[in-house]
């Protein structure tokens, strides 16, 4: 709830983008709709009313959803908001996120990864109460993992998560052949995240602010190590010129 309250406060005071409505869902049975312009709050109780809240956001196209998945399980039936952004908050044990991960329409999109100092702060919190040397050693371990899989919190804080991600990246690289490279490196927008595209595990989305109302969104390799591995694999199935061209083709993947 603390993280959700912070996000809610930030969205209600964010004026660089026309977000009028912010919906805060407490599981699938209770939600609050906040109207920034009218300065009103509407309460929705029950699955039927929840769907009404989602429909209201979709119709107006100027909303954002905070979904607090503190309880185990996934989203309620029929909960498929379109046309508005959404952040799902889960408890640290990760069990409450399982239902969302198993959704058929779910896409793993890695966006705006934390900076090194932010990841270090997360490590300090996780290792709080331990001896100073243990905290320092833990941070060095996490820092090394970031170099191999990127600064993605889901994969850097435990050895099991890191090993699983490393294996998944290796498998994704091995799937790439000449036809896969030529086909999927030309995909843009939502096609990048197709389940048939083996490259989505290797990339992340970066957003760069340029001016108050302008931002540039790019799809790039998750880290320098993955970029080198990707280039090496492309050079095995394509000519060097073709490989370099694909990796430097502007807004296209990666």
C-alpha cells in the first residue's frame, strides 16, 4: 500500500501529460476513481462495478490504473483495460503475481531499468540488518549480474533468478538464424513482443525526455554484454555488414 500511495500521489501531481483519471484497484473487488479536474473520488465495489470503472477509463482515454495485487491470484475475469496505462503492484514473495504472468495476453516489456545507484539502494534495503561486509559483498554480486543480464530487478537479486534468466538468454540467442534475424529485426511496435519473436528476451525499452512534451522511445539490447553476444550470433548467421546494419537501424529492433 505504501508504494501504491506514492505512485498515486505522483500521478495526481503529474502535469506533463494529460492524465485526468487515476484508478486505484485494491484487488478485484474494490476500486477508487479519482478525477483530477473535478477533484472527486468515486468508489466501486464488486466485480460488476469494477468492470464499469475499467470501461469508463477506456472510453475517456485519459486515465491510468494502479492495481494492488497484494492478495494471491491474478486479475478478475474480464479485466482487460485498453487505451490506458497500468502498473501492477505485488508483494515481495512474488506469489501474488503468478496469475498475471500466466495470462495469455501478457507481454514482458522491460522499460526504463533502474540506474546503478537505484539498484544499489534496493540491495541496501534487502540486506538491511546484515554485517557491513555482507552488504558490500551482496552489492558486488548484484552489480556483476547486472552486467550479464541487464539491470532488471526480477533477475538480479537471487542466484536462482539470475541463472534462470541467463539460461533463457542463451536459448534465445541459439534460436536466431538468418531467416529469424531478417524477419524479426524488421518488426516494430507491438510485434516486437510477439511470443513467436525470440528476440524480446534480449531487449528493453528506453525512454528519453527531450523537452517538456517530447520523448524518444527506443528498443535496445538489455545491456552491453547482451549486445556483444547478439552481434556475435548475428555474425555467425549473416555477414558482418548485415549484422552491424541490423543493430544500428535506428528505431527498429533492437
